[in-house]
């Protein structure tokens, strides 16, 4: 089949890889000049999600002050954001959390397998590093996290719970004083450089005949003919009045993997999904003192802020800003941006003091999509030629390779080997039933 993939982030690149491996002819359309320029650019580096990494669960926004949850929360008068947060909040309940994680787990397992397969075939070097240390400050948060630890116990994922002193002994850049509740070491889990991974896979795809059209903005998807098609306009010319400038490319199937850009494309087809864009931030700062720089990746599990070292730099990622849809579409107001970056700077100060020169840090912000039930949107749509793969929230790299396989299996009519409740939980149609 001829398949168009919209979006050159990690979801689009991984989808193109699986489609090509299944024998399809693939064209990836990306509005930027290269791959990995959207949320993928800011990726914090954790390869595969554990029960401690997913956005839903027992510790999701349970603090009275949102900033204590690592979030800048500005719903304004918008009831939609509050409803969204309330819905995600229902998954704090341990049984609901465990049931939702069970639906997600086959996707995580498939991602692990697909990633291992890609690594074995392509022998990629993307700055992989083992060892992720989750740390928790407040004993009440540690208590609240227990259902996630209970779940971890049931998985094959090796982990160790540690006291503050044990954390400090293992990772001397984390001070034992002031005291904190404890940590969880995922010693075999890895971090890596997600944009680099995407670029390396893209290079391989170039060699295998996958086309990449950069600097092209998909203005709309057409589904009114026997084949599906996309309308392309050069980037920056979205509202071109001159119809001759609109290029139309048709294909047997289209996969929408356009991250936050997916919603407007589906909206125009009359498919409105209740996902919410969240602005997230990174700081990339030079290492200040070698002896204070962490060798493990350190994650503030409650604030969902990750601190990862790559060479002589520390990348600190997280600090979501939750606003109404119209506000998220506008440039972020300076005070909110400052508040978000202050959360990241504070995390460095709290967990690896002296490790990085925050005053010399480069900041970045991007948008990622979250769904109200914490799971991505992967699979078919009401139109048999249009498929979707987005909304992975904070685990997009971790889920990219498995999600790509789901979409590819749908295209090939070969999904019987996937658990039915996982497929149902990922489908876009779940929101309409
Ligand atoms: C700070 C931060 C830390 C993170 N940490 C982790 C982590 O540790 N582990 C993990 O697994 N995940 C993490 N994530 C999440 C993960 O990075 C994202 O879920 C993932 O990158 C999303 O990939 P994507 O391809 O779906 O979206 P994107 O990377 O946003 O890609 C979508 C692409 O589509 C293009 N596009 C959109 N609309 C159009 C259009 N109309 N026409 C043409 N092109 C279009 C965009 O330009 C963009 O390049 C983190 C994210 C951030 C921001």
C-alpha cells in the first residue's frame, strides 16, 4: 500500500519504520525542516514507562497546590480543563489505576520488543545509559505511591526501594539532607537521546526508500474519494488563498501521527477528541561541578521532573502548564513560563544541588497531548483509510515503537494477536461510546 504518515516526530518515524518493514511504500510529511522538532525534541530520555512514569495514577495532582505536583495550573474560567483533570483524577483510585495500566501493558511490552529488534538490526548508538532513580520528598507522597509500587512488584521489571541514605550512597549527587521519604531504583531501565534516535532511524529509512517531505504543512485530509488524500501547503503559507499552491497527494491510507497538530486535522473531518494539549518545558544546563553531577537519571516522581545527564550537560524536563485550549493556542504568558522554568530550576536545586549552572541554561518549550484516560490514541478511525497514532503524553518515546506496530497491524488486517481490551482502550472511538 501507499501510506502517508503525517508528522516526523518519534511517533511518525517509528510508524514509518514499521510500515516499511511490513512492505508498504511510505511518505512522511513534516512541517519542519527535519524530524524530531516537536515534543520529541524536548524528550526527557526515559525509554520505557513503568507504573511510576505514566501520567495517570495514585500521585497525579493530589497536592492542594498544583505546583507541588510540578504543574502550573491555570484553568481560568474554563470548565473543560477542570473536567479533564477530574477525569484523570479518577485513575488515582488503586483498582482503576491497576486496570488501566493492565490495558496499557501489552503496548509497553510490544514497545520493548520492537525497540530491541530495531536496536539489534540497526546497531544504533543514541547515548543509552542504564539506571533511573525515582525520588520522593514527602512521606505522604511516598504512602500515596504505594499502589504504583504494588503494581511494579507484579511486573518483571527489576527495581529496588531505597531509603534517603541508600539513595545518597548510590547516587552521591543526591544529598541525604534535608531528609526525604525514599527512592525507587529501576536499574535496568535506560535513558537515551530520543531526537538522536529518531534521526538515526530516519537515516535508515532514507536508505530503504521512505520519502520525507519536509517544510510541508498538511492543511487538511480528504476522505471523500476511493483513496484518501492530504492537502499540502508550504510551511508558513497555511492560509494561502491561491488554490494552485495547494498540493494534493493521495494514498491508500493515511496515519495521523502529528502530535498536538493531530487534533485540528481530525476536527476538520468532524472527529472531535477530548484530548488536551499541555505545554512542557526543558532546561539544558552545563554541568557546574563534575563531582556533583549525577551518573543516574534522577526523576522527581511526584513532580514528574526528570534530570538526565548527557556528556557535559544536564537536561531537566517537565513542568507542564495546564490551561484552556484557547490559551494553550496562544504564546505562553511570560509569568507562566517563568513559573514553569522555576519548577525545573528548583528540582535541580532540591535533588542534585550544584550539578548544573542553571543561570546559563537554555530553555525550550513544546506541547504534548494528553488524553483524559491517560492512554494514547492508536488505531482506526471512522474512515477505513485513516489511522491515528498520538496522545502518548509523557511516555511518547516509550510507547512509540509498540504503537507503530499496532497501526501497522491494523493496516495489514492482522490485529488478532493483540488483546482485545488493549485495542479497545487505545481506539479513538472509545470516547464516543
Ligand atoms: C519535556 C518533555 C519530557 C519528556 N520525557 C519523556 C521521557 O522521558 N520518555 C518518554 O517516553 N517520553 C517523554 N516525553 C514525551 C515524548 O517526548 C512525546 O510523547 C513524543 O515525543 C511525542 O512524539 P510525537 O511524534 O507524537 O509528537 P511530536 O514530536 O510533537 O511530533 C509531531 C510532528 O508532527 C508535525 N506536524 C504537526 N502538525 C502537522 C501538519 N499539519 N503538517 C505537517 N506536520 C505536522 C510537527 O511539526 C511535529 O514534528 C517527554 C516530552 C517532553 C516535552
